[in-house]
C-alpha cells in the first residue's frame, strides 16, 4: 500500500491550556475549530506524528524516545484542573531513532532523549485535534542557536518521513 505524502502544518497552541478552560468571549474558538478540522484535512490517518516544539531548545536537535511519554505542564497560574489533563498517547521510539539518523546522515547533530515528555506546545493542541490519542507521537526540539538555515536543512533531511506516513 502506498501512503500519500503527509502535509506539514504550523500548529498553534494558544495560551497554556486555553482550550480546556472557560472561554466566555470565544477568544480561542477559531483556533480550536482549526485544530479539530485537521484530521479531516488529511488524505489518510498518519502512522505517526512528529511535532517540533518551540518550548524545547537543545544543543543539536533532540527527539523524544519514550514508549509512553509523560506530560510536562510547563504553564503557570492556571486553574487546578488543567494540571490534571491527560494525553496518554503512545510514543514512537523507532521513529525518533529514524529521524535522528536522517539528521545525522545530513551532518546535523541529533539525539534521542528517552525520558523527555511532551510539553504543552505539543499535547494541548494535539489533544484537541486528535483526542483519541491513538497516533504515535514524538516531539522534536529546536536547536539552541536558532539558526534559520540549520532548521531549514533539518526540515529537508526529515522530508522523507512525510512519504512514510
């Protein structure tokens, strides 16, 4: 079976756990609707999802490698129930290893972190878009130097993953 090439998206995550709080003025409703529409915009269900998070900076690039990544509640002064949110999505250690190898083959430093969890820039929007938490997920850091050319090169090196679902 041939998979169609999966798209890439900029995924907004709003403010902290905004989608899981009262929003009487509807400030987040448009963004929430966009996130909920993502699955229907795909030609087929992804085999896995790789999300680059601006909330994780490392020397070289890093990927989460846990079988069951924990959540990092890296937001502050929100209602207590927002620290009880769950997103029990499976990790994808094999995908993390493949992604790190693709970067290394391109001469870009990378590693897999088997303990790092998913920060709110990842789990909050994906909990809205894919609430069943049934698509394996890995998070990728940004490189601490924030060199745009390096990040574009990393994207090019990872592009084959889109054809693999």
